C-alpha cells in the first residue's frame, strides 16, 4: 500500500511538473491574470499551495497577490513569465508541481484573448454592508473615475479605517463613485469619525460630509 501511494504521488508530480513546459499562454501587458490550479483532491482538504513569484527572463518580478489559493499578477513588460506551484500536505509532503508559462505582449485584441482579464483582490470595489436605516456615515470622496475611488478606499483602509465602501450614483448624466466609511446611530459619532479621518489624511473637515442615510 505504501509503495502504491508513493508511485501515485510521483506520477502526479511528473504529470503536473512536466505538462505544458513548452506551451505559453499569450497575455497582454498590464492585464491582471488569475492563475488557478487544476489539481484536485477532495479527500484531502488541508492542502498547502506554495506559489513562486512570476519571474521574467529579465529576472523582473511584477506585482502579484494571492487569495484563496488563486494567484494574481500583472506583467509590466513584454516577455516570458514562469510561475511554479508546489502543492503539499499539511505535513510537508509534496503531492504535485504545476508550471504556468505566459508570454506578455504589448497588445492583444479583445476578441483574440483566450482569457478574461481579472482584478487584484485588494483593488476590488468595497461593498457596503446591509445596514438597517437610518444611519449616519462619512463621505470622503466622490470620484468620476472608478479606479481613483478604489485607490482612495484602499488608502482609508490602510490607515486603519474599517467599514469603507464605495457607492455608485448618477449626477447630471455623469457616473460618480462615492467613497464612504462608517455606520453610526448618531450624528455626534459620525462627526467624531470625520475628525479622525481629517487628521489622518490631512483633509479639511469642511471637505468631508456627514450623511444621514434614511
């Protein structure tokens, strides 16, 4: 039984480590790519996924993030990128090795892309919690560009402010993204929160809004 298990494990390592070594998926520079393992073992839910950084031939490491065993990266330069995934048991025994090869190009027509561009988990829109109305919140920004709102919401979160979220709203035919933070049952609490934001981000208190959501 032990020998059978060992051979099975080695066959997994050989298959996942050697398949597709010479095949490259063409991707576009600055697109965010999500990389997912094709390995599955329902009987072993405690697997450990160890990802390598996406190193280019020029030994450059682009921006990357890992969430829920999914690897996200965005190539900034044209060239080949290789990512290796080692899958182990929680005791450190190697079960499989997967290699992912990508070739970053300056431009690929949308109709010719064999993948769907993704988004870094840290830059996804922060969603508002389902709160019972009425409540008070603080609006920090209203941006006409979605990515600007996302960046500002991340900045607030990095400063330690929780309950940060983004709302869309239309004004005079123009879409805006409102960056808000906090859910309070009194205006006084919201005003105190506003002063903390003003001090941390060095924004004038009068440039922030206390909003009564009804």
